[in-house]
C-alpha cells in the first residue's frame, strides 16, 4: 500500500511562496495602522473645530457668551481624555490646552483661544503643520 503525501520539493515551494507573501504583506499592515492613527487624530481635530464653530454661531444668535465649561463639554463630547500616553490619546494639561500623542515619544499641544474661537497648535512644533 502506497501512502500519498507531498514531496519535499512541493513543501519547500509552498513555504517559499507563503514567506514571500508574508514579507510583502506585513509592512503594509504596519503602515495602515500608522495611517489609521493619523487619520483618527486629524478627524478629532476637525470635529472639535466644527463643534466649536457651531457653538459660537449658536451663542451669537442667542446673544450669549461662551464659557470655559461650554468648551470643556464640547471637547469632552468628541474626544476621550486619558491619563495614558498611547498613540491617538488626548490629555488635558490646563483649562484650555490639550495634548494628543502622535507616537510613543511625541505629542502635539493644542490650545483653545476663546477670543478668536480657535483650536490650534503652535506652528513651530514638529508635527503641527501636518495636523493643523
């Protein structure tokens, strides 16, 4: 009775094809994760700015003023504040300043200026132009 099995050449051929696919695919997954984190941060910033703009328009129509508690509520409804330094996490550092972690070692500080209703970072910071 003869046992049917794969030959050594067939096994080596399959392993080499799988390893080539693995070598090509794995770096792309890492890039996708990095791009996803970057897009999440950019989306958070745009959502905050849009909500602040809508709130200012609402206050103008109602002839009211904008308070810091209103701003806190708006920003906290969009982002989740954290005490960790994980990529994409936001931390509040003062009454009107927030930092977001771009990577494990770098963060970007955003400040809300109530006088001109802006939520922006310092143009001199490394990543500011990319995320502003």
